[in-house]
C-alpha cells in the first residue's frame, strides 16, 4: 500500500506545479529582490546612523558644544536617521552684532553642556550644539527665526513641537532652568555644576570690613546709628529694589535687554506681563524713586513753616514729579497689560 501511494502523491504534486500560473514566478522573484533591497537599505541606514553618532561623540570628546553651519545642521539634525536628541542654541556672538544677551546666555549654556559632558550619566542620546547667525544664515532663514538667542530641542523622531522651543523671555536662560526644560523634553536629568564664584563672599567681606572700620573710627560718637533719616534712606533703597523686581531677576536670570539681530532695535521693556528685562527693573526703580521724591516734596511743602513762595515752588516741583513719572510708569504698565483702560499723560 505504501509503495503504490508514493507515486500517486508525486503525480498529484506534479499536476499542482503544472497548474501553477506562469506569471507567479516573476512575482516571487520580484518579491525576493524587494526583501533583499529592504534589508540592504535598513543596513545602510544603520551604518549611516552609526557614523553620525560616532562623529558626534568624537566632537563631544573635544568640546561640550560644537558649532554647526548649514551643511552640518542639515546632515546631523534635520536629516534622518537619528536616535539622539540635539539641543541647539541659535545665537549671534560676533562683535559687530553687539548682542550682550547672547554672550550671557552662552556662558550659561557652556555651564550646562560641561555639566552634562563630565557627568556620570553622559551618553550618546543627547548632544549640545550651536548655530551662529554669521555662520548659518541659511539655517535662520529656513526656520524663520528673527531673534537671538534661541534654544531649541530637536527630538530623535519627528519635527520639533512648540514646547521644544525654550521660553527664554519668560523663564530666563539660567543653566538650571535649561536643565529643567531638557528633563521635560528628553527625560534626561542634568545636575548643573557651577565653577566656584567667590565674588559674593569677597563683596560681603569687604562690606563687613567697611562697616566695622567705620564703627571703629566713630566709636566715641555713635549717634549716627540713631539717625532716622539715614535708616529711612536705607529702608527706601530696599523697598525700591524689591518692588522693581530685583528678586525676580535674581531667581529667573532674564537678559538685560533684547536686541533684534536683523534691524538692531533694542527693547528695554518686555512686551509680556509674564516677564521682564533687567533694564526694565532699573527703569521701574528710578521711576518709583522719582515719585517718592515728589511725595516727600509735597509733604515738605505742606508741613514746613518757611517762606510761602518757597513752599509754593517746592509744592509745584513735587506735584510735577508725581504727575510726570507716575504717568510714565502707568504707560509702561499699559504696554505690558494690554487692554488696561486708564492713563494719565500719554507717552505711547
């Protein structure tokens, strides 16, 4: 039975092969070639990715931040394949650009990149680079970027989203704030290590020495310690510093001002109610001081018992200070809080 069944099965298989469509063989051959091509393409992508990562690691071993022109930007950041995140600082550091904010932001960026490079968690999943306007003008044009400095995160896959652009105007460019933003975008936590800065300690030591020396020289006459005017002036200075936003500047580290790299226009007042420049806090401090001086003069004119004509002049000067500088302060407030309906003198 087994011997007679074997030829029968061979005849059935032969009939199946004879009835197989003749056009299926080219199709199978094409399918096989396609699989080989896809496998070769995948291997080519893996080799290209390995070369890119190796090159980036070599650059990182030399310096924590590597500069990029248009060609390098397109090859290592825009073009696939990528399995790494890239933090890019778009800046304008050339002296003719006169961008002091760019230099300050670059210092913080260097601190952050060095902290990552020399940390135990350093790996090939995150790199730091920089594109200068004079070295990569085409990159700025490609991204429709008209301000500097700007920090952007380019993820391993896909295009950058809105949150991948660091909100420098609102948060500032302190290295700690940048590290927090990077952790939110990449899940990579960087512990910032700052080089030792003894300027604050030296300034405090000099201040203590100055006060101690003054008290020693005046040890036989310390009545000035009980001078109400002196303590009032010290208190006013502290109040002016706090109400002008100096503490906010210390915490957030905003830029001193903003200069447009295209037209050179410098902005000292931030357009948003959620942020400010350092220069803006200085302007507010001066305005508050001038308004206070006007109030003091008005009080002096009302309470003193001197010549009536002199008191009238003091009153007019104090009133002018209050009206003028308070109107200026109110115009700044309106420029930041859009839609605020009230004003005095219009400076806009």
